[in-house]
């Protein structure tokens, strides 16, 4: 059984596109560690921005 997946619900502050890469909790921790903010890179304009783990990530419906 796969773990719960999360998606970022914060749009890019520069171009407004959505960052919709779903990640499991294990993938999030492996990639970013156990931190309150994660750094993301927009796939459209390549701007780097931060998302708050508690506010900007939500579990996906299974």
C-alpha cells in the first residue's frame, strides 16, 4: 500500500501556475528533510519559491 500523497496548493508568485507534483510523506522528508518550509522550482518560469508544509500542502484524495 502506497503512503498518502501530498500536493502543493500554492501557485508560483511570478507566473501563477500551479505546482502539482504529488509526493508521499516519505518522498517529502527524503527530498526536503523534516522542515516547516520546502523550496520549490516552478516548471514554467523556473522561479524558486517556498511553500509552508502546514499551510500549502494538502493530502490528495485516494
